[in-house]
C-alpha cells in the first residue's frame, strides 16, 4: 500500500494535507502572536509552487523581552540540528512542513512548533506505552528525539517538538521568552519541569495556559474525536494537552513525521 493510499484510509490524502497545511500556515501568519477569533474559518486552499520540506526550520521570534535569550533568531530559515541544543532546557521556535521557493522559506507557511531540550531521565518523565499511542508513527520516527550519546556528560539529549498552537484559542505558546506577567503557579497537575527542575513550563501568555513537556499523555481532540499524544496541560484555561510532532534525526537534522493529521486540526 502506498503512502497516498494509507492517507486515503485516514480520510485525507498527502495532497489534501499539504493544502491544509498551507492554509493553516497562512492563517497563522495573520494571527500573529494573539488569539484568533472563535469560529474563524480557514481560508480556501492556496495555489503555490515550490516544495514542502519535512525538516524543521528555525523561525525568528519577535524580541518582546530584552532579557530573553533568542539565540536562534540569527539561524532563522536554516534546519534545526539536535546538536544546537547543547544545554538542558534550551528551546527555540521553528516551522515544520514549510513551503520553500528558490531555497527560501515562505513566511506564514507550514506548522509553527516549539523545540525544547528537556532533562533526559526516567523518574519524572512520562510517556504512553507504545501500545497506547493512538496512531502508527512513520517508520523511524518517535514521539521525541532521544540520543544517549549526544552530550553523555548529561546522560544524553532528549528533545520534544510541540505544535505551537494553544488548544484554548490557538494563540502561540512560548518557551522561556515572555515571563511578564509571570506564569500562575496554581497548577491542576504538578509539573516536574517547575516543581523538580525549577524551569517554567510551556507558557501561553495570552490567557495563561501552561503545558509540561516532561509529561506526555494521550488525549482526545474534541474537534474530530481523534486520540493524540501531547504535553499535559498543567494550568488552564486550556482544557487538554498540546500535541507533539513526532521526530527523527536525519544527518543530525530534526525531521518531523506525520502520525495523523487529525492531531493538529483544531484551529
């Protein structure tokens, strides 16, 4: 069975998925850093030329906080490499499945994502067993990047990639880039990222939602009843987890993999 046939069984072909990605990317560009209007519809499929890249590319983050370390901004438009995350809790913004024309990324295309190196340990990190993952991952892909040989002094490197659209109102959560006002600590689930390691969880400053990248769980997308894996919501008003983007390393570059498009269709 071809990749296209497999996608037809899911109700969406690769071509349909690409068109949806282009439309969602364009909508994201219009949304900026704020929330979208409830019920706002996606624009019609776009006509385009170029290539959709599965590699995750860096994107520039607006310098809203002069104290934030936006180390990746000069790398905007280049592939994300696992070795770039040479410290625990280092993060960046990026785009997956972006459109490239003449080797240049077209802003507003693809899917925004957060790339976060978390602590590689097994006491507090949780993930669903393989039998509970609700979609077959493409061959070679995992829910996160994990390499015990990369930075062995710190027990290796583990990197989580999250879809950067809040499940509350589709704003853009951040990782250690905006902390004013500071995140509320009235957690509904104790986040090991903060409680154990003293690091703020993923924080959507628009309405205060927070997600812990150390806690991967299975949730249901109410827009289509699809089960998916995401970083657990530890503070509302978000009602559920933030979806992960499965990844693998290809020549040291992080590549995103499509498990089920329904994981990301909710904005």
